[in-house]
């Protein structure tokens, strides 16, 4: 991506799952790039995710909150491109604590956009989600379709998404919006379904499958997403949103079965639990707009899932530190399972 090779990037939320994968991808792909990673290091932000680049002179870590106006203003002085991954992202947590999602996913986006507008940066890439559209019984969502979010998480992401667009319309800020489908891969915090089920199965613990397991998600491997985001940085049209779908629609119960098969674990580990409140039935994206820029996912789903599950097998110390060493993780799941039992 020659147009961005000398860029100074401000990556927000870069210690999380997708952000850390993107930073590693970026530093491999763009030898001249310099990256500042601003991350609050909430429960899902993990410095260990970036251990391999921590000593790279092109990489700088700053601990802080995107809602901190003074901090963000200072970092924007030396940044030409902003990629905003910072967000509260887990639907279950948004049901328990919606206001924290609104604060980060809307207010925080506003702070970033306002600082970027004043500094007149080169490109602002905002990472949204397919969940802003809500559920679709058939067909695929296109970027022009109305947003109809169903949870406090997706509603807060829709707010940030449209706030970013408003800065393009009102101020001419060169904003591009990415709406990826469900992303998976190494370093994903084990509250999400693939790492949760894989790690539970490794320890012969139950896999809590929501409802009848027939909810459908479209899965995208994280490296394919990283490639797509760099395409949007180079070729995306300011003011436009781009769907980045994996094209891999899988029912949750089938996904669960595949994980157990990879690990050679029995189906008796599956434990049906009451369905999530406001649970969307199906997500699916039309990614033809991104395809016109030259992006398509390339990793077959079966191979990507196997690679991901095997990563968790080989990196037990990484996830055990989280699942067994974090009081916050245990408290959250105690609350979750208690609420499910009440319903």
C-alpha cells in the first residue's frame, strides 16, 4: 500500500483482539509505518497480545481512554491516519451495563472525530459492525439499508457509525466506515463463542449454547479483515460505509459441533441455556462494494476455524491467565449464568 507507507498511525483499542492483529499485520506489510497504540486496557485489552512488537522502534504504546480529550488532542498532533477499534463489544455485557457502551462507542468516537477534524488528518477509518443492521431473515444487507440495531451494544455502535458519517457530511472529514461480519482468530478474548467453546471443551467444561442453536452468523477470519481494512485505507471513498463479510454463514449449533470435532470432544459437553435477550436470528452482508476495490476474503472457513482452535490449543497459558487468573472474568460469568438460570 504505497500511499500509506510513510504514514503515522493512531490505532485506538489496539491491545484488543482485532486491533492487535491489525497492528501486527500493518507493521509486517508497511515497513515505513509508525504506529501509536492508544488503549485503556480494560478487561479485554491485553499487552501480551502485542509482545512480539513491543520492542519494535516503529511501535509506541500509550495507556489511556479515547474519552480523554487532552490526551487524544496531543496524540493527534503526530498522527495522519486514525483507525478506531476502541469499543465495548460484547452483547451480553451491554445488556448488563449499557451506559458504559454508550460512553465509549458514541462519546469516545466523538472525541476522536473532533480532535481529528481540528488537526486535519489524512484518513479516519472507523470500525463498525454488521450488527448495526439488526437481523435479516433472508437475503443480505447492503450499505444503503436502514440501521435497526437490537441490543445496547449494536445501538451504541450504530451511534458511533452515524456520528462518523456526520463528520464527513458536515465538516468534510475524510471518514471511511467498515462494517465487518463476526470476526474470529487468535488472541480473541474467551467470552466470544469460538474461544469460549474451544477453551471450555479443552477442559471438558460445558459449552453454553443459546436457545435452540439455530442463530446464524457470517464468519470472517481476522487476517482477511486486516487485509480489507488496509484496502479501505488506500482505496475507500470518504463518506462511504463498506460491508466486509466472510461469506461463511453457519448456525451456532453447527459451529459448536465443528469445534468439538476438531478437538475430538463429545457432544455431551453442549449445554443448552435460555436464549439471550433480544437475540438477533441471522446476520448476512453483501460485500460487493468492497469487492469493487479488490477485496475478497481468501481463507476457507474450515481451515480458518481449525487454525484458530489449534492456536488456543497451543497457547493455553495465554487464555488460562484470563479465565483462571482474572477475578473480573469469573465475576462476570457468575452474574451471566445466574441471570440465565432466573429466566
